[in-house]
């Protein structure tokens, strides 16, 4: 992709909340650790053919993937929409294991194709200009992009009916955008990236896992769901990896 002056857009700042301690409380305790372990495992699987790659984690102040990436030999740079977004990184990640940059995620201060991998977690469904976010991630990626999103083809189909119930159960739930696989594939194709590999995380909605309060039961439920193909068909959120298309 050629370098060009970016048009002015309003900033997306959803990652400020995602980088907060309040948001981190959603992943506290044994069940929260189970969620993060699954996320890290699937992400590292998607990266296994890119050892020691440079990785840009857009809006990654939640610090959920910084240490797993760094411990596996990746050169990690994290961006945030405010200086406060690095607080959890400084608190929980080893000094020197990452580089941090405060910037606008829609106007990343990096060259075209500067990083091997560009990723974003907990960000796309809260971005009003999600197409622009994907476009900017694709611009600075040299090999692939990786991100997660909530899929319509899952229990999320009941989003409108159950959001109030979910918020009552979880307390700090935010509204978010649901996507179809067709939407995501089309947007990646528009930015010259291939049809993605998709790794759904859970078949059972995460809110129910939280209420079960038993990682052992959750692992058993999800193991059965994976073996029967339910997770592949109806799992969410989905972590995807899309490679840059090779020029002929």
C-alpha cells in the first residue's frame, strides 16, 4: 500500500476504558484467567509461523496479550489513546518487554507496512469507525492483521433481547457492534488482505461462564462444543488472522 496523507477523522478512544482497572475486573479470578488463557493460546497459534515478528497491538493497554507475546519472543509495540492507557502495562508487564506510544488509532504514526503483524483486541466492536480502523491496521501491517470481534452467528443473535439481562448480570458491560463473517471478509478484501483464518473462542456465552464460576466446568463444556463442531459454527468472539495478498 502506498504512503499517503490521511484524511482527518474523529478519534476513537474506546481503548481508554478497556485499559482501565474496572474493565480488567471482568477478567479477574479463575474464570477470567481461563478466558485470557484461551485468547492467548489461539493468538499464539495464529502467530506460530511468524516467530520473533514485530507486533503492533493497537489499543492494547488492557495488557492481556503483551506478556504472552513478549515471553514467546515477539517484539511488541502497544498504542493507546491516552497516556493513562499504559498504566496496566507498566504495572503488570516486565520493564523493557514492550514499547508504548500514545496516538490516534485511526491515524497511526507509523510507516506503511512497518510492523510484521498488527493486532487489536477488545477494540473493533466499540469503534464507531470500524472500517477505518481496519484500513489503518492493514496499512501499517507488512504480513498480517489479527483481531477479535463478536459474531452475529452465535448466541449474540439474541443481543437486542438479552443485553439488559447481560448488563444486569455483569454490571460493567458496554454496548457493542456485532459483525457477520461476510462483513469482515469483505472489509479485509477491500484493503488487499486475504480471506482470514477464523478461530472462535467459546460456544457458551462468556456471561454464563462467569456465572458458573468454575473453570473446570467451562473447559468441559467448551471441549465438547469444539469436538461436536458447535464452536466452529457458532462460536464467539472470533479471533481472525488475515494475510496481506501477494502481488502477482
